[in-house]
C-alpha cells in the first residue's frame, strides 16, 4: 500500500516508472516526488517503491 496524490492505493509496481505506466501516465509530461523529494525523469526507473511511500504526480495544466 502506498499513497498517491493523497489517496491510498495497492500497486504491483516496483518503481516510480512502473507506477506511472500502471496509472496511465506513461506518455504524459509529469513531475514526480517520493516522500517530499523530487524524482527526476531519468531516476524513475531506479527509484524503488516501499510500503507507505507518499508519491506525488503533478500534471501541467494549460489555460487561463
């Protein structure tokens, strides 16, 4: 069980990259953070998830 954008979820993902794929963000430009620390795009495949991690996924919005 991890927390994504404030909601508890169960996942089979082992890394942030796998989590993004599982949640449908694989082709979207997003910013990610794990436990309040920014995770750069190039680090997502190596950044492992653990029980209780807090993940934030931010999608840029356009408009005015």
